[in-house]
């Protein structure tokens, strides 16, 4: 599956500069950037979910402690 996207001029200029500097084709740079970004989002979601789980466990532990008192 292919997708066509439009980049604003400043982004396109940075992409071209990075491509020329690294010798990596523009399409490859875009693929790598998107994969990196998606991986970052996945890690943020996992961290958020873990923090919510710990928060829930903390609430449960506090309620249990209060019941003991």
C-alpha cells in the first residue's frame, strides 16, 4: 500500500538536506522517521497505561490500609 503526502516547504527542505547529508533516499528517511515516531508513541501509551495501573494499585492499597485501621 502506498500513500502520498504533501510536505510543507520548510519540512521538505530539511528532508532534502538530510538526504543529501546522509546519502539516504528521501523516501527511506520518511519511512524511518514515521517508524521512529510510531515507536515513540507506542512507548508513551505503554508508559501511560503502566502509570494508570500503578495508580489504581496504589488506590487499592490505600483503601485496604484504611480498612485495617
